[in-house]
C-alpha cells in the first residue's frame, strides 16, 4: 500500500485515487510548472532535456508567485494541453 501525503493544509484529507502511469512517455505531452521559487527553472531545464530525449513533448508554465495556488485559468490551460504535469519546487 502506498501512502500519499498532501501538503495542502486540509483538515479532512480528501481520498484521491492514483492515476495509472503511462507505459511510455513517447508522444505524450508533459507540462512543467515552475512555481516561481529560486532555482526551480534549473531543475525543469534538466528535466525537459531528459523528457525530450525519451520522445515526450514539453510545455512550460510558470505561476506568478509561489505564495499562492496557481490561478484557475493556468490550471485549466495545463489540464487541456497536457497528458501529465510536473511541478518544480526548489530553493
């Protein structure tokens, strides 16, 4: 059994089902979300190189500030354009 910790401050955690992982990233679109913390872009630059190397298409996104959740329109844009997303958190 896998336990997933949710960092959102929910008092009553919501049960979430894990999404099935794809067998391959070839031809998939991966969104890379920079949350605007220092050096997150450095991590995402390297990750983008690796993803492109295995055949994934990459879209980059950036939150206006790390202190607030991503705006609803940005979340919608990512959800409609990407098969999966990686959120960068670095300091």
